[in-house]
């Protein structure tokens, strides 16, 4: 098992807009997403994680149950292979602490894409 630590640093996309999914169209939920094509996983709010794939696509994953998170916390994801999937586990490391919190789980990943320009 590899543990992948993904820093939840302020993403310019999140800082620039209050809702990074505004104006995007939701696609069908997927069970897994490839980590190779992602620019990172970011905490958007206490129950929402976003993965930036490209300028056109952002993946949205809610948490299974409540998982107290803040935007500058660090995600510690248990990764098996090159994908992160529904029900995969992760923990949150609060800013300024050294002991991660309890395990949380991802729900399905929903792609949000910018509509094509006419």
C-alpha cells in the first residue's frame, strides 16, 4: 500500500471564484478517476473534495458521512494502484497538527465540464 499525501494548498481556481463549478455541466458519476491525469485533490468545504483534471473538467466527490475538513487541511489518501475510487479511504491532517484524524471515504466522482464555446 502506498500512502499518497496530497497537500490541500489554496488552488488559484478556488481562490478566484466562490463556486468553481459555476457554469459547468455535470456528467454521469464515475466509480474511479485516474490520479495520473489529475493536478491534485483539493478540499472545497467540510464535505466536498475537488480534483482538477484540466481547464475544462473538474471532478467533484462528496464524503460518505460527515468528515470535518477545512480548505487548508492536508488529505492523506490510501492509494492502491493509479486510481482513487468510491469508498477509498483518506484521513485529514489539520493545519498545525501532526496526528491525522479518523478515516473518511469518498463517494462517486462526478465530472463537471465547461460547455463548448460557440
